[in-house]
C-alpha cells in the first residue's frame, strides 16, 4: 500500500505512542490500519531521525515496563478474600502468585531488552577482591638426543 507523507508521519507517530505506552512493535503493527513490519522497517531506514525516535520510544517502553513492575508490586487490593470466622484475613494466594508471574515476566523482558541497565550482573570476585588475570609464561626447551 502506498502511503502519503502525511499518513506516514501520522502512523509512525501513532506506532511510537503505542510503544512508549509499553506495547510491543509486533502487537502494535497488528492493529487495524497499521502498516506491515516491512513497511515500518523501510520508514525507519529512510530517515535517521525516525530511527532515533524509534530507539527513544523503545527506551521509554522499558521505563514504562519498569513502572508497571512497581505498580503490580505495590497494589494489594485483591490480596485479601475476606475474613474467616475468627476475624483472621483470608489471603488470596492465586492473586499473589499471578502478580509474581507478571513481575517475573517483566523483569525477564527488561533484562533482554536492555541488558546493561536491567540485566543480571555477574560479580566475579574472590573474597571481595577482583580476580587477577594470570598469563602464565610457558617455556619450551628443545634438547637434542645424544648421538651414541
């Protein structure tokens, strides 16, 4: 499909808005009226500014997902199912497990999307000290056999 420059700009900005709100590019491009992924890739390759805007939208998406983790963790509105006969709260463990799954999935996504910022860090130390890189020197001595 051929897009006018106005349509291209409008759709491109609409796609970036969806991404900034936490949606993936794939799910956004599946929405009615959106271009296919090849067309979007072509639009990005046509303009360095568009590519920069897309990269910024992806960074904002990561921040949005990070904020979602905090919102899920902080919300406790469905944690309680009521009270038992003794007045003790009945905890809805299914909701808590679902929240844990949502948080873990988002943490995993962030670690893959931006590993330097959100990925797991490996601390390679020994008793708190950095391990020294040892380069052993290998000495080879060639000895001629006795000629007897």
